[in-house]
C-alpha cells in the first residue's frame, strides 16, 4: 500500500494526516487499481472527472474555481510523471482553501 501521507508531504510539508486520511476514505477502492490511483495531468477527460467529481461533490467548488485549482496543481506537480490521486486531491483542496471541507 502506498504511503499517501509521505507522498503528499513531498509537495505540502505540513499536510494534515486527518485530511489525507479523509481523501483516502473518499477514494476508497479506486486506490487499489494502479490506473485509477493516478491522475493524468494532460488528459482533459481525466481532469474533467476530477472537476466534476471530487472538486464539485466533495469540495463544493464551481467549475471555474475547480479548473483554476486543477491548473495550479498540474503546474505544481509538473515534474511528476505518476501523479498520485490522493496527493492531487489534497493539493487541490489546499489550493482552493477548502481543506476544512474534508473534516
């Protein structure tokens, strides 16, 4: 099993373990599949899924705010070939100021 907290802390040194655990719980069994455990930062369909799924449903973001946050995260993780879904979601919540919605 991936150490999600360690991966998130590569990009957000003071990441909250409780928030990371909440994202892991939200993702559930999707994290067991290698393909669905990752986010493709170059696939518009994948990014739309992030926007319409996690960003809208869990964080309550509008499409415009979600798209801006997603663009920020893609830029922040630019050098990472395999973007961990939990890390991506955490950084999205952090970038949009919605970490509290994970409580």
